[in-house]
């Protein structure tokens, strides 16, 4: 009887998640038109920060419970998943994924810079002394300062868009209704994701799946469900600006806020249990995304083709195979 109940909750969770993603994409796209700002700006901020809420909740919960490895694993896993799996999947579902020139020349390099800074801060004791490496409160404050740089960039986008005479498409809804759909959509993807993770974890535990496998699969992908469903929905609706902006913004938010804010509050955490491959993957995934985005752009808008999406998926699968192999050996 309990299994049936959890199965029903799983189905209901997915329904809420998918419906929430529909409302979120619709509302965000319409809000951008109402505010007369680029859709990538709404993606970089409202959608990105909202869909990263589960990761932020997990980061605080993990530090409060003393499970510091979960915090770092959440940031690394989410950023790799966003940059490689989700954009790669979107390129397969609805190619080509169009990338704005400003994203290629400014936002992706900024993500690379922030990713490189995170690696430097995580390895500031030397790459041969993992047992001595820590992520300190001062490191976390540097991440928060980098987020301030990102916010400054966002403010400049808003200022330029207000001074621009660019024509924006007619909004689908009025501003109030657009924002209502955004907040209802965010609530739906977060609540639906939580329900799916809870039901799936309960089912997996009931049939004897180990906590380690649950953590590597259900929890890792569960916190990314809002991004996954929102990405697929945006790809099908050809909302490339919103799609790419939300994932780039989410990765910046993960490093600066999901990692930086809890450590700034609670203090230093160790980095001993992560390999160099793990710690390098956020910048590797960001570099792959930037490389496929700028290929053939030559100062114009870029695009990611289906075969390039496949390359991104293969890189993701290679890394995830490495994780699973390490878990069983």
C-alpha cells in the first residue's frame, strides 16, 4: 500500500514539475517583453536563481548536519549537469540552440573566470596536498564579491536595454499576470522536484537500494529537476535566450551563493575527499560550452548544433562513468 502511495506521489510530483515549467517559461518570456529587457536577462536572474533554490537548500542543510562533502558535490554536479547534460540535451531535442553574441563574449567568459576562481580557492593549499585543502570563510567572501561583479554586469544590461530603441515582441500577458506565472512556475518546479525526490528515495530505500547509489542518482539529479524540465520546455518552445541565460546564471549562482554563502556564515570546510578530476570539471564543462558556442560565430550570434550537443553529452557521460566506477571501487 505504501509503495502504491509513493508511486502516486511520484506521478503527481512530475505533473506539478512539468506544469510549473510551462508556467515559468511562459511567464518569464512575457515578463521580459513587458519590462522591455532581453530574455537572457530574465534567464540570468529570476529563472536561474529560482531553479537553483533546491541546491541552496541542500547546501545549508548539508553544513548544518556536518555533511560538508555534499555541499561541494552539489555545486560540482549541478554545474557539470547544467553546462553539458542540459544544453547538450536541448541541442538534441530542438537544434540549433542559438547563443547571443553577448553571451559568447561576456557571460560565458565570466562563468569561466568564476569557475577558475573556485578551483583556485579549493586548491589553494597545492594540488598535491588534498588532505590540507580547505575552503575557508575568506574564500567564500571572495565568491560573494565575484557575485557582486555579476550583479554589476546585470545592472549594466538593464541600463543599456532601457536606453536602447530595440523593438521587443508584444507580451503574451500583462505584467501582473506574467509575474504571477513566474512565481507560480517557480513554486511548481521546486515543490514538484522535492516531491519527486522524496517519493523516489522512499521507493528506492524500500526495494533495498543503498544510500550511496541513491545519493549518486536520485539526490543529484533530483535537485537539478527544475533546470532539467525548464530546459526541455524552453528548448521545445525555441526560447534559446531564456534557456542558455538561465543555465549560465544558475552556474554562477551555484558557485558564488550556493557554495559561498553557507561557508561565509558557518566557516571553513575541508576539500579532502575530492579528486583533481572532480574539482576541474566545472571549468572543463564551462570551457566545452564556450568552445561549442563560439565555433563559427566570428563576432556574430553563435549556435549549438545537434552533433555538438552529442559531444557535450558524451563528455558528461564520461565523467559520470568515472564517478560511478569510483563509487564501486
